[in-house]
């Protein structure tokens, strides 16, 4: 039982569950980043994307 492996898997599953249709999130999840920092980055990116394409609904895949 490796706690490092489990932690990395959990960090990867969190962003994938929220942004599974975005490869950028997957790449960032693979990198070792604090969950708080990752969430802040994702929130900022999500806001920017929503503002960029307000007319286009986000793909819920």
C-alpha cells in the first residue's frame, strides 16, 4: 500500500470527474500540484471559458 500512489490517483480522479472532457485538466492532474492550487486554477479557467463562450453550453460528457 503506497500512500503516494493513492494520493496521486485521488488527485487525478477529482479533476477528471469534474473536467473529463478537458485534456489540460488531465495533464495538470498528472503533475504534482497542491489540490487547493489545482482547484483555484480550474475555477479561474472555467470562469474564463464560460466568459469566452457564453452562448455555447459546456459539453457534459
